[in-house]
C-alpha cells in the first residue's frame, strides 16, 4: 500500500506539471508575435550595351607618347548614364592577348582598354563571341585572368570545365535581386577551341541544361545574351527568332542579343502581364568600333527597370537610347568618342552629324516598322 501511495503522490505533481507546461506552451503560442513578412519593395535598373570592339586605328588613337594607352575620352559622354544603372553589362569583343596589339581580323587589345571600360561603369562583361579565340588559348586564358584580377564578373569563355561548372550560369546579386546570366556564340570564326578551354556555343542541348541549372539557383531573373545573327542585317533572321522563342519557352525571362554590328528591332512582349512581360532585343549594334559601313556607327543601350515585392518580380519599364561612335577620321578629334545620338550636335562637326543623322534615320525607319511596345529615351 505504501508503494502505491507514494507512486500516486509522485504521479499527481508530475501530471500537474505536464498539464501546466502544456498550458504555458499553448499560451506562448497564442501570444507569440506573427512572423513578419518582408514587405520591402526592391528596385533594380539594368543597362545593357552592345559590342565593345577595338580595331587597329582605335589602338593607334589611344597610344600616348610614353607608350601607354588612354581610352578615357571614349566614354566621357556616356559614363554618367552607364554609372547611373545598378547593373551595367556589355559585350567584350576582343581578347587581351598581350602585345603586339592588333585589330581585325584577330583582336588583341591593350589592358588599358579594359580598365577604361570598368571606369566607365560596366559591371559585367560577356566574352562568348566570335572573336574570343582570336589569340588562341593564351588569349582566352589571359583575358579571363585580367577580368578576374580586376574583379569583373564575366561569362562565355572558361579556362576549363571545372571553372565553368563553378561559375556558370553567372549569378549576380544586386539590390535584393538574384540574376542568372547566360551567354553563348554562334561560332568562333573557324577557330577551334583548344583543350582544356571551353567556349559556350549555341548548342541547344547544352543551353537547355544550363537553363535548368540556372533555375536551381533560385534566381529572380534569367537573362540570355546570345551572340548571333547576320552581320549588317537590320532585321533578325528566322533562326534567331526561333531561338529567342525557344529560350523563353525554356524559362528565360529576357533575351538581349548582339553581333550584327548594326541595330535590330526591340520587342517588349506582353507588357500587360503580371510580371511585366519579356524583352527581346535582337541586336544592340556596335557601342564602339572603327567600322565605317552604313549603320555601323549607331549603337544603343537598353535600360530595364524592375521591382520585386513579396518575392514577385516585375519589369516596370524598358526603353532604349541611341548612341553614336564618332571616329577621328571624320571628327578630327584625337580619339574615338561615344556620344548620345539624340543630344550631340554641339559635340560633332558637320560631317559627323550628317553620318549620324543618316544612320539614325534608317534605324528609326526599321524601329517604326518592327519595334513592339518600346520607345526611345534620351539622356
């Protein structure tokens, strides 16, 4: 009897304690503050420019008396606009293969060119283009080394498959956004990539796998930057249109292309959609070059404004600005200068203005016919 009584007396307080503990936990749960949702509205402005080329006359124009190179004048009139973007991207269509420096057909630019591009405000550079093998394995690897040494995120070419696996797709985090970037080229001018290097080509099997990998990175945006198209054609060809459609079907949010060295149309598809729709830019043209064929002096920058709230991303607006590359042969200035096409009369002489106006007129005729839901902005 004694043992039973002791057991009962011990059990009652234990039961009471358990019940009280349960009541205390319930009370805490009822009184616990609700987990706050992130109601912050994140904003991101992205700017993408066209081809950064470097022909022999550009190298000569930048050469100083002491043998160094200075490209600051090239970006003076667009620098503020580039730097105003949260994220600025362009196509680096040269190699940094070291001296002797040379232009077309196999580009090898001075290192100072890259430094001026960074100083101008570009944050990310694509290297997957038809000139990425111009100075062979040495040039590809040295270009990557210089970009890495100056802490410039880049994509498109890799020293080896391990480097590609570790950094591609390129994930950029900015202003609360996670952006996965893809870049690939139609060809490399007949030059064959040497092992262990890797160049991203337009291979839909590989691209599909890359898109799926990008999705695992929990991105807010997936943006493809293809190097494609027919040189000097001012409208996209059917394979490019089909590839753009395929990329979007696979999960890419926006497609912004280059290579033709002239402008091609912009399409802002379904801007009324909840996510603000999709931008397809077929070619941004040359940003800077020595090309003199009709339409090659005119380039563009496309600017996209995004917001993110409650985890949902929306393209609020997008527009393009036309730029003009003024060449010393016409301007009689010492160096090449990128100027805003719409507001540059005071910066150009009569010959430059005539060329600019002719290129702008042809570009706007194409845009009036083929652009969809997107307008020009001036800066």
